[in-house]
C-alpha cells in the first residue's frame, strides 16, 4: 500500500528517479522552520508536563510525611496525657 501511494505521488514528475523525488521533497517541500518550531513547542510541553508531574509527586510525598508526623505526634501526646 505504501509503495502504491509513493509511486502515484511522484511518478508523473520523477518516473523512476526516486532519489530525485526524495531530495526534492526534503529540500523544497518540507518547511524545516515549521518542523523546528513544532519540535520546540513539543519539547517545551513535555518539559512542563514533567515539572508538573514532579511537583504533584513532591506534594503527595510531603502530604504523606506530614500525615505521618501528625499521627506520631498525636500518639505521643495521648500517651503523655494518660
């Protein structure tokens, strides 16, 4: 199927000169500025998501540690009251 699409995409202009088609496609038809811009945007988004995931993880761990401290300190307070 891919070969079928490829042949019909270039055959009228390039016949059997597949390397010429690839070269033209890569050099003249691809907007490398757009590709670069989209890549940078995606990398920024990934970095932001990783930071948010780390923040959520840290907040959760801090919350768990606080709960543990409250539990241990309240146990100690009750034993002193008895």
